[in-house]
């Protein structure tokens, strides 16, 4: 189950569970859309993979108890600002490849 991390790992912007600005990679590294586009250039600094919008977990129990109340978001903040030079180097190596080919 997704942790639904509470902030962007780079800029520490709040990304509450219902945020449509949150993006994740396949390892659930979490960044805001602005950082993904402007700083990371679509490349995860931790794994080199791509990003997708993070799903929003329903706040209301629509079916089978699968809701935020029963499965809350984590409160653990992962704040690791990206080192820009290293990110530029990573983007230069893999950025031209589509995520499914990395």
C-alpha cells in the first residue's frame, strides 16, 4: 500500500493525501509536480526512473473500508534536497530514454 508521503523530497512542499500535485516513481519517491518538471526533468534522482501522478486515496469509505481513515498517510517526512549538478549529470545520461527503457 502506498505510504502517501506528506511532502516533496526536494522542496519540502506539503503534499497532503488529496494533493493532485504529488508525483511518485516506482519506488514511491515523492516530489511535487513543479520539482519533477523544473528541477528533476522527469528523472528520479534516487533510481533514474520516471514519474506518474500519485493516486488519491479516497477519504470516504466507499467500499470495503478502503479509505484514508482506515489506511492513513504516513507522517514521516523524507527531505533530501537534490544536488543540482548530480541531477544534471543523471539527466544527461538517461533523460533522453523513455522511462520504460531505463
